[in-house]
DNA sequence: TTAGGGTTAG
C-alpha cells in the first residue's frame, strides 16, 4: 500500500494509540486504512508502528510487504521485523535481516543484538550464535545486560553450558539482574546439570546479591531437582515457593508436580495438582504422566477424561502419557484404540513416539507378531526407528523369541548403519545404538549362541561403542549415594561421607549373604553374586571386582539402604536402566523378609515393594 | 518512542 507523502495529521496520535492496543488483524488493517487515507502512513515512525502491530499478531507476509515498500528504514524497522520473524518461529529470516541491515549501512544496536541472539537460541545454533556474539563485541554491545543474558540463553539452548557460564561470569555483578540469574539457572536445568543449578541457586541466596528468587528461577530449580532426583532440596525449594507467595503460579506448580513425581512421591504431586485452579494442558499432562509411571492406570484415564470434559484440548504428549499408562498396566486394546483414534477424535497425528509406545505395549503383552507388523507399518526412519526396533528387540528377549529377535536385530543394524552413514556424531546416538546391540548380544547369550553374542560385543568394541554403566543411587540426609554393579564404593557422595558407604562395604556384603540364605528358604534359586546377564539392561560384562561380581547396582543400593535408613522408613532407590526380573524378585522377597517397604524408580516407572509383592503386579 | 533477555509435561 503506497501512501501519498504527507505529514502527520491531528488524528495520527489517536490512530497510533488504537494501533498499539490492537491485537487482531482486522482492527490493525482498519487503522492502517485510516492512516493511509489521512496521509500519515508513510512517515517512518508510523510505518514502524504498523510494522510492530502486524508482527505482534503474526501477520508476517503483511509485515514484510510493508517493510519492503518503506522508503526509509531505520534500526527500529529492521529490528522490529527481525523480532517478528523470531516470534513467528522463523529465526533464519531474522538472521538474514541482520546481514541485510548491515549491508544497507544501518548499524545494529543492543536491541538488534539481543533479538539476533534470541533467533540463534531458537535455532540452537552455537556457530551462528558465536558470530552474533563476535559482532556484538566488535560493536561494543556485548556487555549490555540484556544482550549478555540473551547470549547466556543462546549458548544454553545450543548445549554450550561452559560458554553460557563464561558470559554470565564476565557480567558485572550489578548487571546481573533477576533475568540473568534465571537464564543461567535454566541453562543448567535444561542441560541436565541439576547439581550445578542447585549450587548456583544457593549462591544467589547466600551471597548477598540482593536478587530475590522469582517464579522463573523457582521453576528452573525445581526442574533441576526433578532431573537429579533431589527430594530434600526440592522440599526446601517448595518451602521457599510458599514463603514468597509463588504457590499459585501454574508453571511453578507444574514443576512441583513433576519434582515430587520424579522423586517418588506421587501423593504430593497429586496434592499440588489438585490445588491448581483451572489446570491447562501441561499440568494435566504432567499428572497423567506421573500416574502412568506409578502404574495408576485408572487415575491416568480418569484425569484424561476430566481434562477433555473441562474443555482442555489434549496434545501429543497427553496422549503419549495415557498410552504409557495403558502400556504399563497391560491395557493393550485400550492403548491401541487411542493410537487409532487420536487423529480422528483429537486431531493429533501419531508421532514416532506413539508408535514406539504401541509396539512396546504389544511386546510386553507377548503379542510379538502384531508388534512386528505395526513396527513395519509405522515406516519410521533415522534415530526414531532405532528406538522403535530396540523396543521390539527388548520384548523379543523377554519372551525368548530368538526368531523375531534376529529379524528385529537386522532392522536395528540397518538403521544404526544409516545413523553412522548419515555422518551423525557418534556420541549423539551412541547410547541408542549401544542399547540395541547389548540387548541383541543378550538375546544370543540366552539362546545359547555364545559365539554370536561375543561377535556382537567384539563389533561394539571395534566401533568404539560402549554403553554407559548401569547405576543406582539413594538419597540419605540430602546426600546422593551412587552404586555401580559389582562395587559397593559409592561415587557422587561427599568426601566427608558421614554414612561411610565405602567403609561399610563389608557390612553390606555380609547382610546380602544373610538375606540370600533367607531367600533360599523361601524358594529363591538364583544367586545374588551372579545376576543373569540376559535378564536385565544392566551391562555386567566388564563390571565387577572382588566378591560382589555381577551384583546389580540396585541390590547394592538396597543393602546400603537397609543399613542406614531407619526401620519404618521406606527405602527409595533410583536406577538409570530398567530393573531386571531377577532383581525384581529379590526386592519382593527381601521386602517380605525384613518387613519393609521399598520404592524403586527405574528407567520407565516406579515399583512399590511391600510384603513380598510389587505395585506393578509383575507387569512392566 | 515504534524493536530486546529467563520458566513447566515427553
């Protein structure tokens, strides 16, 4: 729309005011027409207002047309459009505008650099982000508080935590606002560095920074506690949330729901959820996923129904949560119905994760042929395919179907070749590739084909693929104690280890020996010191020195827990892999022998052992 | 006087 050039009229301020308050395209276009008629639309200031209004409502084509038709453009015009593209999830166009404006001789300012850093954060592209950082430094703008904070966020989103911290550290203390602290805490929480987030939060509180924790920081720290399973710290943070009056913030409440759930306290999660007023899709999904992990399928399905009745539109994550609940409870047909109807009923197209969940569900239930057919039909590729076929492979091992395992194993190797051929970094997929190969090796071993099992292992060694070791840990008096298969010494605990996990290794072994004898009296036929390699995900191959050879990490954690956790208190063990059936049996028997309750959180879910049985009813 | 920084479910 080319406007006749004319100065602003007396009506212009009124129209600009209307424009600033408008959020829908129709009223913006109407005001634009009036400004055009009055002849004021062509001034730089009015054009910038119009540009901002179009960007605000996401009308990027109109914004771009207006921008292209402008006779003059200043730094505000360029930056407004950049910001619009970033908000509209088109960050590449924002970055290309940065180049365009420099080419046109318009100098970027602090707002431009922070917007550009934000665009790079969206792209999670550290290479591009470094270029923006360098240009900001050359222009002398990198130390601006907002630019620096945007750079912290950018490096964090791109996974470069060290660079984020370096930018944060060089910021002068007064420049470090609540937003800067919040950004750095989020960087740690989002990059699975829970302990670092907790330490930084403690520093904020104790170093006289004068910055009060706000809801951004609290939700990040709670998320860090959830990820690192630090219930003690999480509870303290909950206290801070209540004291500072952030209890009614929905994002903080979701972080609390998730923290309690991941730390093994579903009841607290549920209490926090029940106090949320008009929960949106994320709180609902959070509690549904929690219920699913605890095997509470009735609760998960009821919550899902409640959500739909309340008019809250479920999304792909909510549906995945309900499907997981079905999967962990053997409700295979209900789960499959959800998969089939999610597009027609809720308008959500199934994603690879939904197919993987359905294959897993069929596999657990022993319906392996159907699982195989579904896996083929899903036509998923790349790393998603690796996860899907690994899941089927795992089910074949559980149900001892070597024939199907070999076919699934072929698919896994095809995809893992593809993954390597595609030039992906080895570390990126290493654990998925390694997981599949370990299971394949275990399938062969359990079918008595030792030569093939060892060939898979040799192949892994040749290609430099190694699976991260399985470990378990328990938190005692706010300190985590970590155990690895075959070793009672514990990593991760404080140097002044008050409980003496290492020093008490002999006591743990004596106790486990005694318990093993008592388990035999109850009919246990396995051996704690030779956990079956083929049964679990834990890679016993190269672990184990001394007397505890082969003992899985969760058993060691339990032994230690029995020594140090007072009688009457539940012993809570966390594990980074799926619990094997042998250990599951051992936990059931010991809960009966010592008359205590144990909760184990494995890779997929929680198991609550009490009086010789488990909440999962042996189905997981 | 129009443009800029951090949070929650998988």
